[in-house]
C-alpha cells in the first residue's frame, strides 16, 4: 500500500511539474510577445538588403557557402494563412569576370507548401512566438556564456518523413527579445541538419513592433541568408498585394519547338559498354564502373540523391555480377555530386577523395539521420573515407590501371579530380565545361574558363585521350574528344 501511495505522489508531482512548466512557458511567451509588439500582430512587412548563400556549393569543403547579393529585399508574412512572399534582385559576378549579372529572385510560401518552406515563417522571431503560443511549448533556463536565456521549445504540427514532429527551439534574452531560433531539417548530406537563425540589433517600429536590424540564418554551420533590415510595418494595409504572386509575363513570341526527348536525355539506369570491363552507368549524372581482378571501382558513385546512388550500385552489380564494389571516387564535394553518398556508405564502399574533403564528409555522413531514415541509418554502418594526399591516386592490378588526377587552377572546387584509363585512353570529368549542342555552334567569347583550364591540365599531365566522358550528360548525349574541346575554344 505504501508503495502505491509513493507512486501516486510521484505521478502527481510529475504532473504538477509539467503543469508548472507549461504555465511558465505561457508566461514567458506572453511577456516576450508584449515586449516585441506581437500581441495583435497578424501580418508583417519588412525590407532591407540581403545576401543568399548557396548550400553545398562552396569552393572548399571547409569554408563558408558562397554568398550572392540580394538587393531590394522585401518580405511580407501573413501569419493567419501561413503565407509569405519575398522578392529581391540578385547581383552575381561571373566566374570569367566582367560586369555583374542581374536576375530577379523570389520565395513564395503557402499553407500547402512543404514544411521545409513553411519553416521560414515559424523561425522568424514573431512567427516563433506565435507558433510557441499555439503548440504547448515548454521552457527551461540556460546560461550561454555570460548571458542567461529562457529557452522555449515546441513541436510543429508537421511530421518528418520518419514520423517525428519537427522541433523548434527559441532563445529569449533578458530584454524579452527572441535572439535565436533553431530547428532541424532532413538533408541527404548532413542528415538531421541544424537550421539556426540569429536576430540582433533590435529596433522599434510602429505600434511598438520590435524587429531585428540584423538577421543571419545558418545551415550546415555556415550562413545561407544574411540581411540588414531597414524597416518593418505591422499589419500592412496592402498585405494582399504584397503576398500575391503576379502572373507570368506573356512571351514575346511563339516558343521554340522542343527538342525530342530521345535527343536530349540519356536513359536513366541503363549501362553502356565503353571497353572490356568498363561501363558508363547512364543518366542525367553518369557514373563510370571499372572492373579489376577481384573488385569494382566506381567514379561518381553517389550523385543527385540516395535513389540515384542505389540505382548506380544496382546497375553496376548487374553488369559485374559477383564482384564487390570496393571504392567510389567522387569528382568533388558539391552536393549535386554527393547527395547519394548515403547509399554508398550503406553498401560498405570506401569513398576516395583528396584529403581536403575528408573531414567534412566524415563529419556530415556520421551525423544522426532520424528525421528521414535512409539506407545509411538503417545499415548502421560508419563512413569509410580515404583522403589521399598529393595530386594523384592510382588503382592498379595485373590487367588494368585507373589514375585519379587533381585538377589545378580551377576556381570551381578545391580537390576536384578527373579519372583516366591510360590503356583505353578514356577520361572522365565533371563541372569544367559543356560543349555546344552542335559542332558548328558558336565559339564562346570570352572562352569558358573551365574549358581552358581542363585542356591545360590534360596537356600538363601528358594524358593521351581518345574519348572523354562527362558526368553531366551532354546534349545530345555522347562522349566527346580533345578535338571538340579545342574547337570550342576556337583553336
């Protein structure tokens, strides 16, 4: 009887503690909402200057994402309908130099948009407070350095592919201002990727609305969005005009006839024999499978997505039954070329890359993957990564040699490599050039930097090349040659 009484008391204490925590959270949220002018806020319009980062496309795997200016940044949010529209103008300097190119940019979010888009509303300081008030938030106190925060956490109504609710955590400072908001989204490289937004240098606008002059959002540890906000308006009278997406402009003339699909696309998953023991695994992103005496080496084993990685592995096993795929060489670390590496790691394949990429890939591919369980998380395997030093890695047995060479002088990515089969005179590459659709196409002026550097590297290394395979399928789909490269440079 005494034991039952103790359990009842413990349960009552737990329920009381939870009730007090919920009540404390409600008080913290209400206080912050009043301090920030969120009480009675249904919509907001703010503007300034910004920069957008290109996730997964940094020039070095250990450095921040490249940023492009987003001038004339304007954003409106309707919290009652979960809708938002942002517009800006991109200014980007071409790799070849010269004048910056201008292009309009926009982000449109609706109530039926995927959570990965809707989250942009709920991690704003005002959206966070509204979401916390509506979703049974909890609170705890945490010291960060010399600062003390009320840390408010709530689960979003949306569920991840793995069935979990997305968690949103906000840090409220002693001035009762939302200083930081964190959440996690599924990502093929990072797994459960931290998304963190920091809000500083608060100012006061109309009707007591507090807004941060400085916004920095990070994904994968580096900024993907930075903004300096010049002004903000609560409940704008022209909200509908601000969030309405205008119809597309009418075309100036009749659109050109589309090329036949067969002429522009390679059959996904099909294989093409290039030589004895050498196959191109075809698709929008090609892979090259090379047979050795007791194993297979894949060049570009996991581009695009986990599904594409699984497809490449399956087709390789089909053309080389009974032989294990032991090594997978990636051309470079950019995410469109590595987003299928979860399948590669799950297969137990050793990823081969220059040493500059090893630490980044090891950390990313070792992180938890609970939001969207994939073949890697289900396999329980750890990544095997060989980060080779120097400018060359050679795979060799009694019958075949496959050389990996680091490209020099290319701004696109540090540690970008090509693969070369000296006996078969086949070269495989990615992201250096794309030839005109016809041999008679105009010579680019100025010449494409990547094309020139590619040719210079072939000559520097003394490679005797007959056929060149692009990871990105050319249009029309084909292998090319050094003569084609020279012609595209006007030589």
